[in-house]
DNA sequence: ACCAATCATTTATGATGCATAAACGATCGA
DNA sequence: TCGATCGTTTATGCATCATAAATGATTGGT
């Protein structure tokens, strides 16, 4: 069984879960980064998302128009933009989490609670390894 | 732990594994379908891939130019095109399998052999459930 | 105080992938 | 013979994405 093959059945479900937010994958990734790392410099965000800074502007414009983020300026260096998640942005992420959990429930419905627990444990260790390798040699999506 | 979150770390690796083939995801999906179901009617393939028949033509042209498939006609109904995997196509799929197995090895390197076995077992049952739901209500990627 | 560098931004451009539609030739079934 | 089916060609539009050049505001160094 190949882990990569999981995506073949999962992709449509994930797209369906993302659709209600009306946001593009990139914009959701930006929100997730902001939730994980707190208020971040715009430049840092561009690096994380592997997006050209000039293109990040449009992404942030959309998110700002939807009141999911707020822009401010670093007081120590007013050139730097500080991007922060709004309460509304946090709620959107929570909705997304719920939708994704729904996928888990659907896909793992044939597993017992105990089996799900062991599966989650093993996957958690696996993604932890992936995350570690990501920090060493960053790549898109990490 | 969300299964959907797996893709965040896996996507770049999968893209990297696919890149050497020079094929697009759709074309690889077509090859996989052909391997699983044997020689198939072109129309069936279009349904499986959720692609408009007129767009499938270009996909098959590429695959045919690369000698990965062969086109023929159904003798009982010469309107119908029969698409078949070539030996070369099979070899490309095997290369892809090897690359994807490499991802498994990298991601699951921190797991013992026994843990990998149980993980594979649980995932196999999960994807089986997904496949069953796919057959009931087909969606893209199924 | 001047000046080069940095940061966000605007604007333009092109490539790519994907979806949709219309029309055509070949072929089939009635 | 005639309508329907199948693969195909062609055209069109849309969305995403990458890249580049130029600008205004701001900074730090000299």
C-alpha cells in the first residue's frame, strides 16, 4: 500500500471541504501558517508559501477584504508589513478543521475507535518526521 | 491528527516523484486505470477521469506519442476506440511505483517494520472503504 | 544630510491547465 | 435512408501561477 495513493481517493473530498470557504489553497495555507506562527512579517509569509512577494499582495488583499487578516506595520521598521489572523480568520480555520475531520470520519468509518487511535499515532509520528525533514530542506507546501 | 493534513507535507514529494516521467497527473491516472482495468474503451476512460472526450484526445495523443499506450478499434463497433497499455507504459508505471515507494520509506523511516505493517493494513481498509463509496457516487479522481 | 538598500506595491506579460461548445467524418442501429 | 453515437478538430474562455520592471515609503550607513 502506497501512502501517495491515498490522495487519489482523498483529493475530491478535500476540494469539497475547501470549497465552502471560497478561498484558494494558497490562501488557506497562509491562514494556517498564521495560526501556527502567530503574527508574521509579510516577507516571512512569502518565503513560507514560496510565493513572489508581488503576488502575495493579491492574496493578502483577498484575505483582508474578507476580514480574515489584518495588515499593520512593524513599529521598529515601518517598511515591514505585519500580518495577523483575525477572529473571523480563526473561525474560518475552525470550520475548515471541522470539514476535514468529517473526511476522517468518513474514510475511517470502518475502523474501530482503538484502530483509529493507533493509526493516528503512527501517522503523527510519520508527519513529524516529514516536518523535521522540511525544516532541514524547505520545499513548497512545508 | 487529520489525514488531509498529510498532503501538506507529501505533495512536494509526490510532485518530485512524478516529474521524471514528464507526464501530467491526468496522464498518469489514465495509465493507472489502464493497468487496473486492462484494455478499455476510450469512452470509459473519459468517464473514469471525468474528462470531456474531446480533451481526452490530447491526453491519449501524448501517451501514444510516448509509446505508452496503443489505440485500436473495437471490431464489433468500429466507432469505439480501445486503449491499451504498452510494455513501455507498464515500465513507466513500475518506475513510478518505485519512486512512490521511496516516499513511503522516507516518511515512515521512523517506524519499525511491524508498525509499518499495521499502518498499511489500516490504510488499506480505509481506502477500500473510500473506493466503495466512490463506486456509489463517482467523483473526480476515483 | 545624502544615498544605496529594503520592503510592499502596482502593472504588465506570458505560460499552463482545465472546462465548454460547435461542428465534422466515420460508423452503427433501426 | 436516417437519426444517433463515437472520436476528433477547432475555438474560446477562465483561473492559476510565475516572472519582470518600476515606484513610493522607509531604513541604515556614511
